[in-house]
């Protein structure tokens, strides 16, 4: 029993490692051939056959899902680090840093960004969220920061959820439009445009939030 369990454990570990390797090769193929990369090109990049890839992922939709998971982890870790390095009391700077970090990630891997958004319309990937809940994660973080800021100043935090998730939605939509632009303006220009809008909006909005005593 122990020998069998050990072999099973090693096989499961081997499959997990091999899947990660194939996902990494898929990312390299996407960068090389673009978002419309075919399975033949992915297999060639990985030095294997489509049959092997299907053995590990089932079909193209399964591979897509695995690539999306890997990209989400990468983006989540990078954005989380950015948010943690920004003083939570400086909301305009937090917005600018988040916008810059998100656009930088998109700019660094534009073909992977397009690949993730262009999900297959059938198979297991049809139900995969290409955003993977990332907007919710970022929105929840901003909501918490804004709420803490308002409470610290004796103000009603009821607007925090709307503001936090609204800011993230605006940044995401701006990134999509930016990626579709030809020619594409410099990233710093887009971040500046976002900051020029939200700096005064946040200043006026924060000043207009009622105090907790007024809310009662």
C-alpha cells in the first residue's frame, strides 16, 4: 500500500510539474506568435506534440484555462505588491500607482493580455472568467482603504464600495481602450489622464462625504 501510494504521489507531482512547464511554453509561444497562436505552434515551442498537450489539458479550452490561471496569479501578485507599497492615506497616489502598475503589466505582455481576453466560446473555457475575479480583488482592496480613510476622518464609509470598484472598472476600461489604440499613446500619458480626472474628483468627493454624526 505504501509503495503504491508513493508512486501515486510522485505521479501526481510529476503531472503538476509537467503542466506548469507546458503552460510556460504556451506563454512563450503566445509572445512569439501572438494571441492567435495555434496548437501546432504551441506544441512546437514546447518540443512535443498536440497529443501530449491534450493529454494534460484535455483540449485547447483546458489549456486556455490553465494559462489564464497562471496569468491571474502573476498579475495579482504584482498588483498586490504595488498596493502594499503605497501609503493607504494617499488615495490619489494609490489610484495613480494602481493605474500605472496595471497598464505596465498590459504593456509588458500585450499578446498574452489579448489571448486571455479572447476566450474560446465553447468547451470548458466558455465559463472561465478571463479576469479571474481580479477586478473584485483590486476593488475590495481600494474599498477597504477608502473606508478606513473616511472612518479615520469621522466620515461615513458607505460610498467606499462604489468608489473602490468604480475606480478599478475605469482603469480596466482605460487599459482595454489603450491597447486597442493605434498608434498607442505613452503609458505615462494615460496614467496622467486618469490622475487628472480622479485627483480633483477624490478631493471634492472626500470633502463632501457626510460625517458619521450627520449620517445618524
